[in-house]
C-alpha cells in the first residue's frame, strides 16, 4: 500500500467458468505454517486466513496467552459472509456428484468459525465471538473488542476481519448486482466502473494502556474512538446522513475536533454512488478542513475484501501514523467534480499523521468508523 502497488489482477482458479469478471485481489500462496492437521481439516479458508493473521499479530506483539490468565484474552473476528468454499464444495458434491454433505460442513461454514478457530489455536478463553455486518464487519469487530477492554471483561483482545469470497457462486452473485469492475478498482476517478473483490485477513492485538505499559510493549497506536450508525433507509443504496452520523460519533467518542484529523481512509469502493455519497458526507463533517485532509481508498490496491476490509484499512491507518506516509488511491485517471477532495492519486505522500480515521459502510446501511491516534 505504501508503494501504491495494486494487487488486483486475474484470478487463478479453474472452477471460475462462465464469469464475465475474473479479476480480483487473490492470495496466490499462503505463508508456511505449523498449524496442526487436525485443526486444519476443520477450517474453511476464511478461518485459516484469520488464524494466520492472528498468529502474526501475537508474535509481533510479543504476547502469549500462556503468560497470563487466558480468560482475560479474547478475540472478535468480523466476517461479511461465511465459509463460502465449503458450502460450494458441498453443493457441487451433492447436486453434481450425488454425494452426501461432508461431516464438518456446518462448523466450517458458520460465520463465527473464524473467531472460534483463532481462540483454539492461540488458547484464548476470554470473550470470543464473530461479528457479521457485511462490509462493516471488521470495524464493528474492532469496536466491540475495544468495548470488552473498556468494560473490564478482558485485558487483551485480538480483533479484525477475514474473508475468502473468490468463489464461483459468490462471484456470480456479485455479477448479478452489476457493481463489479471489468478491469480494476478506480475509487473517486470519474471513469470508475465498480468494485473489485479480494480475499484476506487482518488482525490486531488490542490491550489496555495499563496492560501494555506494565509489560513494556511497543505501542503502535491508540484506538481513540469509534462511531456507529445505521442509515435505516435502503438495503443497498447508501445515504449521506448515516456515514455523516458515524463520523461525528467517532470524533465525539475520541474527543477530537474535525481539524485534528490528518488522514482519512475512505470506504471508497469505486462505485458511482458510494464515492460521491461518501465525499458529500466527509464535507458535511469536516467543512473547510475536508480540503486539507489527505484522503485515500486503499481498496484500489487490496480490493474490497468485504468483512476483512476494515481490518486491512486499520493497518493502513496505523502504518500511516507510524511511518508518516499516506498510502495513495491507485489506478486514478480522471477528476470527478463530485469527488473533489484530495484523494492522494496514485503516488504515496509523506505527511505527518497524528490522527487517522477509517470509514466502513455496508449493505444494510450499517456504518462503523474508527479513529487512530499517535502515541
């Protein structure tokens, strides 16, 4: 993301026949791991991605649940859908092969499986649950994890999102909505033609300030606040008022003024409706400061990973703060008068980022915004 390189390209999957759109952000090879084979056979791909990301996060944090009370360690994992891979395999086996459903179909497919698998792999016995709110799932999961710590239910929470939607049936369903771009994702560009789907997972270790200081942790950033709202309007069409309310609530929760924000990671899907609606909402919240903000959509590089998107964008915000580099909006070609903010086109920008906001808006009209602050 820092280099502005897009990971969107042809999907390598021989089962994706009869598709008009065969591009996305696909994980070509998984990292090596030592996950026990007995656990591995009980995981769908979205759970595996979540476990891999969670293990990386714990290693970076220098933490293990064995070092303290494992009942004070928890996990929340946002998932926009479920175990699509095992569901499709099951349908193919039953409808085309005349076979029975596999024994572990239900525990592999259930949306909460990723959170459960993370807890089992890492020995987390505190608050553990999945969060499902379409494309806002990861931000809702992170906000929920913050609440567990604020309420005193946990000292440490792993939080993020995971998704593996590059499946024939899922892609056909998205084709039917007619929002998939035929070439790539161009958020805020006048010639944008829609979104691109991706797969992936992102996880962060969250802990109270006191817990982090007591163990001498390297603190990457503070989650300063969260703001949640609902459009209560249409199942797919966004409103200006809902995102506006979520951003305002986030700033209030964090005790921030609009002019305190340096970078905003936009929901920025690359659809005509979303990008103009989000631009209008940002202007309402930030006023004149909207034009001094650095805005970008990293979905132009990692694509729309649905329930995992907010987790990847959390990482973009934290690293923008850490490295004073704003990741760009890649693939940008033409200015759109309806999207006239500084969207950091194509080239990363060096800028001191003290506060970053991350927007996630979803089908169903559910909105979740997070604020990150330099420590």
